[in-house]
């Protein structure tokens, strides 16, 4: 499942899903956190992306691990290991963002119940994690492209 799909290496296929879903999660999380009039229109999409994005990032990471093991059984090039490190970070930051989005859903649905500082702190946490996650998905993609295609 993580090594190939119909004879095609799975990693390039999973990567595209991860890039799309992780980027959309970062965008939708910020919109959901800071644009109240769009919350009702984006709540289900944001919740769905909070589930799909970490799963897609995990699939890309696991398929990448299989791809590296098959392609470089003994010695792995530094640029591939660098890319792998970014991919691992992308997964963990995406998971953190998904958890923060879940917390934001919970805080916003509670309304005025709870401490007054909880809502703005949660919004800022979502914003910071969305920026970090977007950074890592871009760096992961760039380092992967660099390891395959090199600079021109």
C-alpha cells in the first residue's frame, strides 16, 4: 500500500494529496479562526481537512520511508535525508494544527462559557501553527523536488 500503487511508486502519488490537503487546512484554519461570517460556510470543510490533512501527510511520510528503503538500501544521500526530515516535521506540525483546530471548534461552540482569554489564545495558536505548517509543506516539497530534479 505504501510502496506502490498499480506498479507506480506510491510516494509521488501520496505527496500530491498531502500538499493539497495540508495547504488547504492551513488556509481554512486561519479563515475559520478569524473570519466569523465565513465560519458557518467553512466549518465542515475545515473539520474534514483537519482529519484528511494529517492522514495524507502520514501516508506521504510512510510511502517516502518505503521509497527510500527500496531505492537506497544501504547508503542514503544527504539531500534525501534532509527531505525526509522535512517530511517528518510536516506530519507532526500538521497533526498539531489539526488538534488546535479541534480545540478551536470546541472553544467557539462553547460561546461565552469559560475564561475570556481562551478564544483569542486558541486563535493565535491556530494562526501560528498554520504558518509553521505551511512553511514546512513548502520546504518539504522544495527539498523533494531538489533531490529529484536538482537546481536549473
